[in-house]
C-alpha cells in the first residue's frame, strides 16, 4: 500500500515538471500586449491591400504612447485609437470591462424606422418562422430581420405557396434592412427560391471569398466563388425588389450583393453596411479578445463588398419623411411594382 | 540551453516511472491459455487525467484541466509476442489564468487508438525480466472547442503515425500472488497529421465546405521534427484467481505538432483497468 501511495505522489509531483517542457505563457506587460495586437492585425487582417492603410507608420505613431507603467484602461484606450484607424466595423477589441466597435460616424441616413413600419405598413402582417409577410394589393412583402434565425424549407414553402396561389400577385418586396447576421445557411435556402421560374437554366454567382493564408499583407487564397445552381424549387414572384440599408450587415451584405446578380432582382435603398459575417477571434496573452474580418469578399461584379455594396437605386428616407410616418423606400418600390 | 533543459526533463520523466516499481517482487504472469497457447485479455479501464496544452492557434497562454479517461482494449501474448490494441478517450475542461470578465474555457476531446506489436528479445539472463521491442501504429484525434473564439472555435488535430515501442517487464509477487510489472515507451517516426490552416479558418461561407474534407485535405506527412508523441507507461498487474487481473498504473503522454504554428499537449493519467481473461 505504501508503494502505491508513493507512486501516486511521484505522479502528482511530475505534473509540475510539465511547465519546463512547454513554452511559457507570453508576458502580459502593457508593451507586449500592444505589440501583440499590432502584430496580430499586421499578420491576419485581410484588407490592407484594399484600404491602403500604412500599418507600419501607425505602429511608429502609437508605440511611443505605450508604457509598462500605464493602467489597463489607458492601454485599452490607446489600442482602440489605433484600431479605429482601420475604419472597419468588423474589427473590435473586447477587454472584458469594455468592448470597442467601430461606428460609422458619417451622415449616412439609416433609411429604416421600425416604428413607422409597425404603425403604418405592417398592420395584418403574418409571421412564419422568422419571416414577416403580407400582401399590399398585388405586391407581396416579406421582412427578414436576422438570417441567424433559422428558416426551414417548410416555412419557406408556406410563404412561397401563399404568394404562388394568389394569381393577382406578380411581384415582391423583400426587405432585409437592419439585418445584422453571421450565418449563411438561410441565405442559400432563400436564394434557391429567387429565380425567374422553377426551370430557369441559370447558375447565379453570389460572391467570391479569399482567406488569409500567410502573414504578409497580400497573402490571400485565390478567390473562391460561391454559386446557386439551377433547381426546381418553387420561386418567389418574378418581379423582385430587395430593400437594403446600412444596417444590412454581415451575411445579409453577402445576400444583397449576390441577389443583385439575379436578372429579375433590383436592389433599392441604401448602401449596405458591409462585413461578411465571418470574423475571426484572437485571444491575447492578457485574455482580451481581438476580432477581425476573416476574409476578403467581392460581389458578383468584382467589387470588394467588405465595406458595403451599393444599391441599384439609392433612395433616402429624410427626417421629414419620418416625421410624416412615411417609408419612402417601400413606397417607391410599391409604386414601381404596381406599374 | 532551453532545449537541453527540455531534453533532461524528458529523460527524467522516462527514467523515474520504471524506478517507481523497482522494489516489487516477481513471478510468472497468469492466465488461461488458448489452444494456440496465447493468454488473451479484454481490457476495460478508467483513469483520471491532468492535462495541459499550449496551442498558438488558441492562445499565447497555457491552459490546464482535469477530466476522465476511458479505455477499452485487447491484449494477446505468449512467450515470444506481445500485442495490444487500446482505444482510449478523454474529455476535459481547460481554463487559463485571466480576467473574470472574459470567458477562457476550452473543452478538449481526445481519443487515440494504439496497436503495439512487440517481440521478446530475451536480453536478460535472469528469466524474471523480459525485454520486448517492436512497432506501434497509432491514430489520434483531438478536438478543442473554445466557444469564446466564435468562428475560430473548433480546432482539430489528427495524426496517424508509425513508430517504435520498447517494453521492459518483470514478473512480480503481490500478496503471494503472481503478478507482473511493466514499463513501456513509444515514439513515432513517421506521421500523417493535420491541423487547421492559417488563422484556424473554417470556410463557413462555402455551403459545400465540410470540416471532414478540410481535415484530410490539410494533412501532411512528417517525421518527429513536425510531429511527435512520447507515451510512457508503467503498470502493475495484479492477478485474480480465475485468470482475470487488475491493472494499476501511470501514463504520461506528451505531444508536439508543428504546422504554420505550434501546439503542445501533455497528459498524466492514473489508470485503473480490469483485464478479462478469455
């Protein structure tokens, strides 16, 4: 019995020797953490080529502002000042006591007011799964607030069947304003039902994605194209207007860019907010989390869409419109589709 | 200098474990012989594990955790050949030192299938000692789940390796019962292994992308400078009257994988297993 106890003790003691074999945890000094953040962005941020940001000169500027004697809060403030120079909504820093996001401080109108919709447009609206839907005379209307809410084939079938059985309906407004999302599955489910008819012989290119594959700024994989292939799913009405605004963000941004390549779809409203829905997270030595975009994305026409995709027709909801309870974007789409 | 220190510590690990049993008495290993004069056992075991890892794809800090290990195996031996097939699986929750305001938890699922095929070399004139040497085929799969890293949360590690294995065993005597003590060590020479690519990306934006496909498409072949896993085990086998036996021991595994970055993993298991003679 003594031998067994002895062996157990030796085994326990050996566990502490492990620390000599593995690399030590990195230092959590202020300067080291600053350097870690700068280096992580330098080696993993995929959009330096598009933004023309001189990251080396930013390092030179901010390194002199960091000292080992500064407080954690001061370090955080200095780091977010540095990160804000990327002007990228997908870059953020979570220090636990605070989380930084880049907010577009430009004067771009929001182009969306949910209370106006609820008051003046959504009376009698029905909900099937995540989809809000109704019919304005002969024009179908669908609002999808968040692609992260799961949409099943059965739910989608209910909505497309409702519009398909009503012979007076020949057009649809699909509203993805203020849709901030990160999941792509529902995009593909929707895109399969957004064609001209059930037998369209058309493969739609939605977007292309290039991932970082090395530490240099231009180390990117070849852009990988994502298509929707022809299929026999029941389709939404043929005449199709998609509504976007700057709150159309993440995978909703990919959806808007991809939808613009369908020959029967027009995108109206405001420029999308950008993003791809694919951020990567790096844990720092002091436990902070650094978020950054995981890929470069371009729309079907070859334009970078990480910072947003332009609509086919830009429409602005003015403060006067809002004061009058009017959603000018929906009104314009309804007028067009009723012609 | 640091490499030298590492080498010395590794050697200490390897040498200390057999010494733990140096004073135990001897006798012949029991069991009912088959028609072909083999002794065969089915092994069912459980262990408590202390694990730690340093994975540059997750964090520049070391994580540590405890968890259970379960094993299932088959052992077959005669005077010349010893073969052992062991399937082992563990799950452990790992944490690191850090802020209470931020989650720093990683769940590690680890499984391994090892097949050892060893021959008795009759090196010792003293018949109480045996030296076996041969090969080991090993398949390991590890999944680390760090939910705080969101899209970068799932980190897989797979390795199929071919290596060498040596075993020293000694007949012993526990409470007037014939038993057996052994120490073995294995080391891979060649491995096919895989880890996530740069930035630990998983191509979620491609609906046709599959994680399993990624694992195999990223796989590489390398020698011990790219992948190694040292496994050192010391066991005492206590025989029961009906040919069954109980095995108690300690196992130390240490692995390192080098792709575009490095991952280290260490595990200390205190093992208790039941051997069913059949």
